[in-house]
């Protein structure tokens, strides 16, 4: 799970939106999250794609905040977590804390289970994928638009659209990046100045190999997870040392598994499938 700066998040009064990008200047990221901060107080929690866990703020993976925070606890501590409870913090965010912890009076407990839309979580991860998402190469906003439209169709988000931010024109040294904006039901594509990662970066090599060896096959989730681990080991990426985080998300409706390779301090691979 991608860990997000907690102090920066609380300054905005709720979960901050940010994308996994390589060497994006901080000011550019600030410009992206500003667009989302305006609706943080009123948005539907099902449209959120982040969670505040006991020790960090992370990207959602499954749509079940308690399950995601429990998995993060296991990754960080190597032990089973204490019982956890998810709350609506009434500021547009989901807070997960140990059961019995003192919480602000305005927080309201959430029902157990999936409370975030898995389609939006997958949309965010797919567009940030280093295999066939926007991070796979340096797209212009115009060339990125069909990719985003295809992701919306695949995920059944038929009432969503793709909008290019015309106020942020492209140019030399810029690449397309995205913001999932539930308020307007749109994927907003912007051109930001950034340095694309080198082709020999470990996560780029992993994403390229996964794309070539897994994504074009129709594998079960278990087989896809095993294949990712084999490819990573062959590339010298050590999962036991924390260099690789694997997420395996059940999706009974999937005929074939789907794989996204993202980067947020560590290499994270999410496999969704039956």
C-alpha cells in the first residue's frame, strides 16, 4: 500500500488525492490535489480511494477499509493486528483505529465490509500502472484520453467521462497524469512536468515483464500471483525484504486476472481475479 504523508493530509482536513508518479515536483502534486480538496467535506465515502490506518494513510486496495489496514499492519509488523473499526470522520475520509480507541465525537462507525467502490480503486491503480497505464510511457493528454476511456468502459463506469485540463498545457518535458474526480464523474488528464523513470528501473522491468508474460494470458488469480513472484525473483526483487508488496484481490466476475504495477516507495503489484 502506498503510504501518504499524514501531516500533509491533515492540513487539507481529509484524505488528499495524489498519483503515483516518478520524480514529480512537489508543487505539481499540490496543484493536482487542490482540485479534490474542495469536495472533501461532502463527497460520498464510496468514491474515496484512500484510508487512514493506525500508522499511515494508504491507497485502498479491496474496498474494505478494515481488511486493507489489517493487511498493512501485517506487512509492517509481521503480526496479526488488534481488532479494528472503521469510521466516517465527517470530513470526507475513512479512519480505521483499534477497537475501543478514543475517537472524536463526530465520527460515526461504518458497517463492516466493502464501503468503497472497487471500480474506482481499480481505475486509479490501472491508470497509474507502469505496464499499460499512463506511467508506461510519456503520454500527451490527447494520447492518454483513449486509454482512460477504455478503462472506464472496462470497469462499467458508463456515466463517467474523460476531461483534459486545458489550463495545464503540455510542452517539452511534460507527460500526462490523471486525477479521479468523483464529484464530476470524470478522469481529469493534465500535462505536468516530470522526469520519466529510466527503462532499467526495477519496477519498470517488472511491469514490462508482467505485461508481456501475464497480462496477455488468461490466468487465475493464484497463477498470476505466483507468476509475478517468479518474475520478480528472476529480476532480483526481494519480496521478503519488503522490496515487493503483493495484493491479491478476489473478483468472482473476472474471467481472467488483471494485474497493475504501481510504485509508492516500494513496488506494489495488485492482482484481481477469480
